C-alpha cells in the first residue's frame, strides 16, 4: 500500500522549525548571564543544525522515493524521545541552562534528573533529534549528512564544555566524570 505522507512531512518540518525558533529566540529559561566560553561553538551548532534541516527539505522535494512508513514511525518515535529528554534536561538545569558554554553566578554542578544517569542528556537528545528529523521524512542521505556534520560538531562542543567544567568544578567534576557515563547509563565495554 502506498501512502502520500508529503503533507504530514511538510507540517512536521514546519512544527520542528517553529519549536526550535521559539526555544532559541523567544523562550528563555533564565535571563541571567555568566561567563561564556567558546562562543563560536553555538554558531557552529546552529549552522550545522540548519544545514541538516535545509538538506532534509531539499532531499524531500528533489528525490522521489517510495515512502517507508517504518522509517517515518521510527524517526517520529526517536524525535518524541529526544524532545522529552531535551526538555527534562532543560528543566533539571533550571537557571543554569544555556545554549552557550556558560558558567553563571553561583553555578553548581547538576547531578540529578537525567544527569544522574548520563553526563550529556541534552546533547544526546539533540543528536537524536537531528538524525530523527530526516529519518521521519525519509530523507536518508540527510541522515548520513547529520552523522558526518552535526554529530562531530556536538562531540567537539562536549569536549570543550568538559574542559570548562573541569576548570570550574575541579575534583568534583572529575569524580562525576568517572562515575557517570557520557551517553549510556551503563558500561557497554570496560573502556567506555
């Protein structure tokens, strides 16, 4: 059976773009500012995120392929999971949430909520989100583009943020890093 999901795909992409724009430019969890490190890293993430989003649209309209309902449902479930995880992380961080690598006055190391289980739930959620969007609309080449462009950009950002946290929180962060895995709440292999 063939499904025409084009209208759903367009609506989905519009809603994703609107939600991200709202979160980035309108909704602010805290107006308080602190010391920002590596400010350019946010620009890099925004550019690569929007590149993947634009590529998703271009692939959707330029490559005619039969829609896989399985890919769409898998992508949509991953997107919903990433949305829930991202918002849980934001709520847990409270006034310390920032789109920048930022240390605010009175900043403390947050180790509850999803941060009790993994060190980077926010970053994990946005990586899943960026891969789930093209998967949902069957833009399979763009899934690969997200893996090649966006995921390494996020991993670089994590590396920079962990340096800042180690400088700020010292031994407390080192212990946290030793006790809590970056993305998986359990050891997959001994070295990870």
